[in-house]
C-alpha cells in the first residue's frame, strides 16, 4: 500500500516525525533506531555502516534527534534505505526516552536498537531479519570489541558484553543491551512502561521471558562496540549505570526486598567477577592476568552504584548516563577497517 511521500505525526508528547519513502515504495522489514543528542556528525560513522548493509533496501532508519535542522546536513545519506524518519525530540533527556520515541514512530514489524559507537558488519541486518522470521520476541547479535588495543576497553567490554563474545547460536536468557532487535508489537504492549524497561534492558528481557516469550542469539549478526578507555569518563559511567540498573530492577519491589539487596550489595563485585572470569577463560584466556585489576576495580565501582540504586533510587543517574553515553573518548580508526579486524588478534596496551 502506498503512503504519502511526506507524513507529519504529532503524538501526545509533541514528538514530530517526518518521513521520506524511497521510490520503491516497499514496506521495510526492519526499523533501525538511531539517536543523536546534538548533530549528524555524532552518528555519521554508524550511518555509514548501515549504508554498507547487504539489505539496506529493507531498512527504515528512524533518526531520533533534537530537531530536523541539526541532522539536515546528512539527510542525503538516508536515500539509500527503504525509507527514513526523523523524530524531533527536543533535548534528549535519557537514552531510554530516545529509544522509546523511535520505537513508537517506527513502521516495520521488527525494530533494532543501535549506538553511535557500535558498528555492525555488512551482513548484520540480513541475519537479524532472517532470525526474526522465527517466533523469537528478541534477537541479539554477537559482540566484538571495537577498540581492542586498550586494557580498560577490554574490562569495560567484558563487563557489558563479555557474554556475547563468540557466543553459540541458540536460545538465551539475556541479550546485549542497546544492540538487540525486537518485534515491535511486543514492545508496544508494555505501554507507558516501555521507557523504564529500556533503561535497564536485562529487566525487559526478564519480563519478556516471564510472559512466555523466547530470546535468541544470532552470531551471524555481529557488531563492534567501542568502549571507554579514559578513567575520567569510565568511572562515573560505571557508577551511574550501576545505580540506574539497580533502581530500575527494584522499581516494583517491596521495601524489605530493596533493603535486603542493599545490604547484600557488597557481594555484587565478587559474584560478577566470578562470572566475568568464566567468560574470559572461555573466549580470551590470554587476557585473564592483564585485565584482572581493571576488572576488579570496575566491578567494585559498579557494585557501589548498585548499592546507591537499591538504597536511594535512580536520582539523576539516567541523565548522567545519557551525557556519557555518546561521543566515546576512544574511537576506531576507520569504519571499514573496523569491520575487517579480528579483535582476537589485537594486543591490548596498558591504559
């Protein structure tokens, strides 16, 4: 069915969406949610990777930005896709807010979340679309380290995505946050709770499984995640993201349960350390000794953040995370080179 070339939609939150369909007039198979807090330059490299996709003609790009004007310079790049939308959000308050707005304005049956510092291989979209032909509620990719020369980067990567480094294909309990693909109707069924659940996606995955839905890891869909390397940005991110995770996890808990987890927070670093060491032994045993100090330090900071979340709630953690999430201080040398790198061959440096 044909739609108008330009479409303006205003929802109750006064978020405006502008749409341009390609000449093919085909409906997209998957909507890619792309967020920027400021300008097109922030997402230029990511858009370049999306343009390199073997199935770019099946993709709708939903670009969530403060306004149309700040991304207008890059709109010509979006002509390669099946269609595109710009969702004008005003000031980006939290990452979850931007993602929820993008999902609500998407039109494809599958939506995939992205980050400005996570760069997919050219076959990534095809693999996710194919996997979603099965009745999985969500499909996650394999994760690679996009800047593997740094020990801090490896510690950061292992904490966030170590479970999905060279994973086997199959059903899973959890998927990579900020990088997985979902059936849109299932996400929309959460209604007003969607934004809060996107703030800590492991909680979303738990809720999906509680409702009887199934999750799947597809290693053929691979993306390379650029991680922190500078302690001045990494440490506050660990603190605030840990606090946000705990607060969102405990949102509906009783006070006694919150206090119980608050009291046990001192054990969190050791529980997570054991799990992380198992992941390192499985995928990168050569990193075990050099990365151990940074990993233990990071998990301690995260554990303190979780104590704050269980005890005092989220506070301004979501806003702080949003400030640190974009413009990672470490960047890959080149988008094309990154996709060809085998991150197992990289030798990390001590920083």
